[in-house]
C-alpha cells in the first residue's frame, strides 16, 4: 500500500515538474522577433515568417549580424507577393537573448497589366493539354510570383506527361515597373512534336517467359506517349503477384528518328512459394485456425496453384486450386478448384464434395465478372430433411469495390450480385434458381463521425425445397447478420420445432461510430432482418439494437458489441466479437 502511494506521489511530482518546465523555460523564437506590419496583412505576415523561419536565441552582436540576413529574406518575402514599394526598419534591442524588432510599411502591391499566355505546336490539337488557369493571372489582379511560376510548371509538367520532350518557351517574360506599380506577363509555349511509345523490353531473371510478360503491355509501339500508360503498366505488374520489384523507364534521350521512345522494364520475381498461417475468433463460430500455401508460378507461363484450409469447431474445409492467366493476365484468369467442406452446428449437418471452374474478368470500370460452373454433392440434415443431392450449378456474379483504403477505409462501398441454378434435366437432382445481393457502404464526416450501412437479400425458386441442401438455404442472426440473436438462429421451423432454413432472406443494418481517439471508436447500431419461407413474412423482421467499441488493428477493426434482440421469444442480451473489414 505504501509503495503504491509512494509511486503515485512520484508520478504526481514528476508531472508537475514537467508542467513547470514547460511554463518557465522560454520557447525558442517565441519572443526573439517582433514583426509589425502597416497595414496588417495576414498573407504577408505568413510569408515573412516562412522566409525567416524560427529565430533562435542570440546575443546582441549575433542578432545584429542576423539582422542583415533577415532584411534580405524579408525583401524576398514581400516581393514574392508583389510588394516592391515598401519601407522597412529593423532595430536590435540589446539583451541576452537580444530581440529583433521589424516594422514594415508594405505600400500598395504591383498589379498585373498586360497578360498573354499562349500555346503553339502539336499540343494545340490535343484537348487534354490545357492552358494554365488565368483566375489569378489577369489584368487587375495583384502580382504573385508563385502564380507566375505555377503557370510555367503547368506547361512543363503537361509536356512531360504527354511526351513533348522538345518543347520550350519561345517567350517567358515578367516585366515589373515599381514606379507605376504595374507588371506585364508574357508566356508563350511551343510544344513541338509529340513523341511516341516505342517497343517494350524486359530485364528479367528468366523465371517467366518474355512472351508472357509482353501480355501485360496494353499499348502498341507508335501510340502517343503518355506517362499514364507507363504508370498503369507498372501498377499492373506490381499487382500481378509475380514480382517483388518493378521499375519502368522510358528515356527520351534514346529516341529513334521516328520519335519512338523505347520502354525498358526491370522485374525481379518474388519468392516462388509462400505459406500463411492465421488464428481468429468470433462469437459465431469460436476460435478458428487457417492456413494457405501458394506456389506463385509453376511454369514460365505464369500458372499458379495453392491449397487453403480452415478449421473451427462447427466448420472445417480444405480446397486446392490451379489458376491459369489468360490474355491479358491482369484482367482475365481461369481457376479450377476442388474442395471438401464439413459443417455441424446445433443439430444441422452438412458435408460437401465439390469441383468448380471459374473465369474471372475485370472490366475497365473495375467491375469484376465471374462465370462459373460447379458440381457438388452435399450430404445434409436440416430439421426434418435428411438426404444427399448432386447439383450441377452454372452461375454468374458481378462485384465492385471502391474505397480510399483497403484495411480501414474512411469512405467507400461494395456491391455483389450472384445468380446460379440447376436443372434436373442437366445432371442435377433438383431444380434450383438462387439470386443473392449484397451492398455495404461507409462515409466519414468531419473526421470523427462514421456512418455505415449494409443490406443483404436473397431468394430461391425450387420445385422441391426439402431436397435443397443446407448450404443453399438461408439463415439469419449472428455477428455479421442481425446482432442480438444467435448464429443462424433466425429461420423458419419445421413441424418438430427444428430450424429448416428459409427460401428468402433480407437483413439490414445501420451503424454510427464516433472516433474518440486515434485508433478507438464508439459505436451505436440497429440491425433488422429474417429468413423466411414466404416473401410476405419479411414484413415483420427481427430487430436488434446495441452499442460497442472498435479498435483499429493493423489488419482491420476489432469489434466488441453488446446487443439486445427485441423479439419476445428469441431476443435477449448477447455479446458479439469479430475482426475484419467493415465493407
């Protein structure tokens, strides 16, 4: 007890000592400079302080020497904003440290008179090549050297972006007459001819074929030069998963007589194999372990293969896959996979053996389409239904994600729609058509206020619901569904009172989060939804409300919620714990 009290007193005394130190010790530069502007002008003050920087402690002799330097910097700061007819007085007040007092009468700024900004050359025919903004560079505006320099940079940057490497200014003049407070600007830019993209060569280690690497190149020799094309090539090579290092270089000094700029790409392959191990926990399925092994290239044509497995108390799965890059490999790929999955929860049981072929295609607008064909045998027991089915399921899915960050975005949304079905006439035991839809969105206002919304819906058409396997029936409730209810607790019941799953599903959730610290957020939410046999039963959804706390870990938000289900029969207080992305 006494040791604890002594430690507390020491911490208290240390805190007061640090506070006194902050209050007593003078701040460097805080009282070493007095700047008086007549008239007061915040833009001028900011610019002068930026040029001078922090004024350190100096004795009288050193401060007088510094005053000569300060005069030159203040002149630069004033003239940069168009003030040429100023009066300035610098006085050093003796002491240790000494103090510098500066009084400036700014006078009137120089105004713009004649302004001529023009473009000639091939770029004149290119709509993307724009002239600098003239909002701050027109007659009657005060002279600001930064606006003039910005206009010059605008021309130069666009010339580099679009490949006008022999461009230049035919006239670049800034004529200032301080006596009449007038400045004239003339900027005439000649773009010259536009260079072209030349052939692409790869400097690689031979792990992948040159022909395969060339399939990443979207442009052909002779196309107009654009840094965007080169940036896209670099990005897609980096995101391909084959390389640890990518460097794309186009040197205009190596141009040929037809103005073709050769493109050289250096790539270095990543390690050929990776093994990822993971541990997790959620209140839906408890602790879980996962492992994934990937061989990033099996042959020089970029074939991949891998194995994934996940184990928890109610669910176990293992799958293996081969992935074939198509042309172009950054948007098209074909995957062949097989899997075994087992799920046992309460008295529901499902064991699946399946194989699938999927064609992934990413559109130019970043929508991803998946065409699939899968065959699956499932042995199941759900309520009174106990059996086994074989299904051959062709399907199509579209997905889209947009967010400012992957791990913890501040705004963004995700959309996903999937359709698949089977016919008894085509290698299946039952007719099924199922459609599912998912939407999640997030926005942040004023840095601290986050608003999340999610919606999930699905429907199944079938001629024999009792033969529909458990994996294609709908259940609601749990961490990712309707909080305040148990995992897969919301579903229709059979005649014996056991859950049989639904043909239709609709769940929705709204959540508000307040960020009260850098990595901590407080949350309030309401969820609603149900799984039913008839669509009209969705008019009375089950509702849950609650609150929780979020901690933003390096791999995504960790969520701890306490929720109350408001249904008289199934409701009650529940704790939910999850880790992962919010959209």
